[in-house]
C-alpha cells in the first residue's frame, strides 16, 4: 500500500525534474542497453569465428541462432508480464530478471564453449520470463494520471536507450583488442553495476511504489504457478539438452520450430479475440482492420533482425571500414541507427505537430514507413550489384541504408501502440497491446525462417525478393490507409496526438 512518504517521493524533482527513483531506473536502462547492444553486436562474430576465439558455427547457423534469441526473449516476455502483474510485482520482477541477465553475461564471458553459450542464452531468455516489461511499468507508477511529467520520463528512457546503442563501437573495439570474452566481461560488469545501484537505492527512492503486484493471485496459486513454471522449465531444458546431444534435434530445426510458434501464437490470439463473445460487433471490424498494420510492423522487424544477423556479416566482409585512416570494427555500424532515430524522430514529431489535421492517417503512415523499410533491403541488393566480388563498399552507403530504415521507423513506431489502443476491444485492451508487442517476435521468427533461403552467392535475389515484397505490402496498406483508419474509428485528431507522442 502507498503511504504519505510515497506521495512525497512521487513529487521529487531531483533527477532532471523527475523523482529520484526514475534516475535509478534510467541508470539501469543505460547499463542494460549498453550490455545488450554490446553483446548483440559481437555475438554473431563469436558464433562463427574459428575456435578457440569463437565457437566455429557456420554463418547460416550463426544467423539463425541470433534470430532465434530475438524471437525467444519476445515470447518469454509474455509470461513475464503475467508474473509481474499477478505474482512478483514490478520491483521483484525487475531484480530477478536482471539477475538472470547478469548470469547470462557471466557465462558468455567464460571460455566454456558451446555449453557456456547455451546456458547464457537460456538465462537471457528466462530473465524476461520473470519480468516482461516491468521496468516500463514501474516507471509509470511514479506518476499520477494528471502528472504532466510522465511523457518526459519515458522520453528520457528512450533517449538513454539510444545512447546505449553506442555500445557496439566499444564492444567491437574490446573484442578486436582483447577477444570476444573480454567484450562479454564488460557487459557483465555493466549489468552488475546496475543491480548494485538498484539494491542501494530501491528502499530510499522507491518506498512502497511497485512493491506489490497490481492484480495479485492468492498466495497458494502464486506458489503453484511458480512451481509449475520451474518444473516446466527444467523439463524443457533437460529435453532439449538430450535431443541436441543425441543429434535428434538440429539447430535449424529447433529455430524453425520456435519461429513457427512465434508466428502462430499472435494469429491464434487475433482469432480468439475476434470470436470472443466479449467482443462486440463493431469491435470485430476494428480487430480485422488492425491485422494489416500488425503485419507491416512484423515485416519491418524482420528486416531489422537481418541487420544484426545476415547484414552483420555483410559489414565485416564487404564494407571498407577505414575512416580517416583508422579501421573501425564491423560492430560499430550498429550504433548508427540510434543516432538517426533520435534525429529523424525529433524532426517527424515537429512535422506532425505542424501539419495538425492535415497529416496522414496513422494507418497510412504505417504503409509509407513499411515501403521505406523495403527500400532499405533494395539498397543492399543494389550494393551487391554495383560492387560485385571482392570490391569494397564505401561506408557512406551504410549510412544511407540506415537513414532510410530509421525514416521508416519514424513513420511506423510512434503510431503502432496508439492505433492498437483505439482498435482494441474494451475487454481486451491489455491483451491486444501485448499482441501488438508480439509483432517483434513474429518479425524475428519470419527472419529465422527466411534465412534458410540465404546462401552465399545468392544475396541479390534474396534481398530483391524481400525488399520488393515488403514495398508491395506497404504500398497496399498505404493505398487503403483511409479505409483501414475509418474501420478502426481513427480520425485526424487522434493521428495528431500520435505524432506528438512519438
């Protein structure tokens, strides 16, 4: 229960005009972003580098493993949201989830080979199973509904996340100088530092805020759920270990299985919501109209997943990385999107505000943004045509590629959750927001399946097919944007609000 002290904590302005607890959460977000981006930037190189520096997987398997990781953490986060809301509460969920992350980074930092990698990935996937989006939820608890600082607080964490995206430059440099394990050690240190700060400040800065779950289960059901979840985890991990060791299950087959589940689950949920007796007749039309934007978001995230898998290999092998006489690491390119995201996002926000009622519908924005993402894939296909064989590509082309992608994100990301909130049936608002978030795992899953068609030497048709298909889908959604918006009961005023919030 909140008390007078908690009310005082909420009114604090010590951290950039925000409560001190928000400062703690922002620091944790910074450390987590640096650790996560830093690990992801060099992980694929570690997977396909020859032993003893790496694990010696093929490049195709390495790309599948990275896509599998992206899909797995999105899926386990669904369970984590339930655990946070009904069992642990935001505070405990955050600590447990980040502890598992720390263990995962430590396992990667040790020379334990494939076994260490497997344990690390298991821990990094289990972490979200206890937390979900608990940090974002805990952040919101510091503000009453009428507190105008809420949007600023989330903007701060968004900017901080993108500052953390500078990590690939550092982790790439550390890996080049000292090896991959040293880079993972740096990630572990950052993760540990965030937990230490959280442990030292959560009592004086948080009071009782977020300590209890919002919709708690009875104590006996809490214990029952946790016990069942632990038992299921043990059985699944043991079964997978036996299957992999015996050779009965291959990495591609497992990746394809998880990917298929990531695609089927949101589809099944859409069907469940649409057919539910709780969904009124006029709401069913809204649910149907939300499906095209959902699919747009999934395929844009498919292309994003490629930037940390297939295209990470492209940066290392095809790009001239000598800038001002110094060769930068391939991982450094993964810092570029964060810079463009801040710049382009700010410009588009001002543009939507200036246009007001004249700006496009949110659904139209989704279509336009999707076409821009498809154009990014076409740029990669063009580069393979223009620079065949061993001819190196100027790094400026990669800047253009990311500028186009982030412009696309500027059109799609800000409106996604907003149009979902309008289109969701009253009885399923939270569930539909979760389903929209699953478009990330769906996109990662689609990429895991599609990389089966990727072979060295067929890059041109591969990226042409993806880019052309994504552009076509975006064009269709853009052309029917007005009808989709009307079906979801969107109007120009709501679109204006989307632009301001984005």
